[in-house]
C-alpha cells in the first residue's frame, strides 16, 4: 500500500494559512470599503450647501457673482435633468441586473448613479431622488428651472415591449406628479417610444397636460429616427408643437453597444423634414458614425456629422445642440474648443446638465482643462470648491467659465436661457 500524502511541511502550511487569512481579510475590507470607494470615485462629496450650510470662501462667492452677472436669472433653464426610481412608491422600474452583484459592471454603474444622486439608502423611497434633486436646485444662488425627463421602455420593431434589454423606466405620469409638487423648479418632459401601438395617443395625452418635449435615447431604446414608421408620430409632434430632445453620438451612460448607429446625427434629417424641432443632446460629442452622405469616405466623428447637420441652412430655427457632458474628461477633446469658437452656433445651443452626471467625480478633471488652456489654475481651484458646494452650481459655473485656449471665446449668456421657440 502506498504511504498517505503528508501534505506540505509545517512552515509551508503556516504560510498558506496566513496567505488565505490575508485574502479573507482583504475581501472583507473591500466589501466594507465599497460604499466609501464608490462615493469617492463615483459620487459627489456629501458636503453640499443644503446639508451643512457652510459658506463658500469669499473668493468663490465673488467668482459666482461673475458667473451670474450677465445672465437673466428669471430665464435660467436646464433642458436635460434625469429623475429615476426603483418602484418604491412609484411605477418606476430598474432592470434587475442593475441591482445584482452577478452583473458587476451594471451593479457598479447603478451604485455610482445612486451615490451621485445623494441616495444613502438604496432600498428607500423613490421620493429620495427627486427630493434631493429639488433641494440641490433650490440651493443654487439663483435657482434655474429643470426639465425632468421621463424615460420609456425599449420596444422591438414589432411594437412589443422589450424588458430584457430595457435599462430603466420613468413613467410620464410620475414625472408630471413630481413636477406638480415642485412647480417652482421642475418642468415635466415626456418620453414616448414611437413604435408603441398607443404612441400617438400617449403623445397627445402628455401634450394636453403641458409636456412640450419628448426625450429619446435611440441606441438604448431601439429607436431608429430615420425609420418611416415614425412619420405619423413626427407629424403629430409638429401639429402639437412638441420638441424632440434626442441623444446624439455614442451612448456611454447606459448599455447600448448593439445599436450605437441609431444615434448617428444624420438620421435626424427625417424628423427635421417632417417639421419637428430637434435638440441634439451633448452636441453628439462622442464616438463615430457612418457617413450616410458619403459612405465611401469611411466613418466620421459624430460631432463632425452634427456640425454638418447644423450647417445645412434649411434647419435654421429648427435644429439645436445641447451642452451637457461636453466638459467631461471623456468628451472635451472632441468638441469643446470648436463649440466655444463657433459663436455663430451659440444662438442655437441650449444648456443641460444631464444630472446626476455632474455629481460623478471621475467624469470631471479641472486639472486637465487647466493644462489644455480652457481654465486658469485659479479658476480650476474655485470650481473644485463649487463641486463640493453644489454639483449643479459647479456644472453651470464650469460652462460659463471655460474659454477657448487661443481666442478666449466663451459661451454666450443666452445659451443658458430658455428659448420660447422650444416651448420653454
């Protein structure tokens, strides 16, 4: 009979136990530290104006006065503000994979958003999100009005709801309710998927209740803006005077890899030809798209395709660009300098924050903007103070402060005002 295996010698066994014990301790520490790590890298500091009441430094107060100096404070508006919930006290819905640790990337992304929105209890009421947002808005020196956006499910080409590939749902009715309860700071915007069997009915219902804007994220929702099936929807939008706010360029905030081409700016010619007013979110400042006009020339940046569309004279007064995210670390190299120096485009630009993104720490690097010449070192320091004071104030101040590295051009004051032709 062979002798039994005695295993590793005692010294090696002790070393192995220590290594395993160390790994267990590291795992426990990592789990305990995860909320702190998520807050540090994903969420804004919880030291915000409405929670602590701590005053800004004299230099920051003077800086803010300059930020607001030439603005009409009664007309300040943010065209792109998200609200969301998990169905705790509302009909909101989040895909279960976003809340499952088995889907690590989705779980972390969802936790980043919760942290940025100041949600301390992930299982708490949906009123947490909107309540914290309303406090943030009111804590601004001069509160702006924010269009809070509904978000429809994804639907297939057959008009059937696709829950598996939907990320989240924010109902039109809930947005109306929240906006009604906070009418001093919120305006309601609907989201209606055009492939729904009841799409036009839902559009009419929203318009009748004062919702003058429809929000789409084509790549995440599975909407092709160039699809002829949208034509009846576009015709009714034009008749009702409802504006389309639609994502342009590569989508990075929600999962949309399979349908990125649906956010190609050139696909928006169809609603434009139907007479619909269109706002292109982010000025299509990320990714590449097929050049539908000249396919043989290869792919172009979505921002270049957006500029081509803006340069077509027939869309004057009908096509607009929206500025959310253009100062983010992953986007500013693509579009910021061009947008600043193109003062001819400023009358057709509108402001949006894409909240809660301005509260996500890792998306903004003032040091990079300083080194690239968009900010001075002193401006960068003051903006960092504002980030921890109120991320919405930070977002506005950053866009008001960035200047072209060579010419010094800044965004005109009117970019941050509401535009009557868009319904707000």
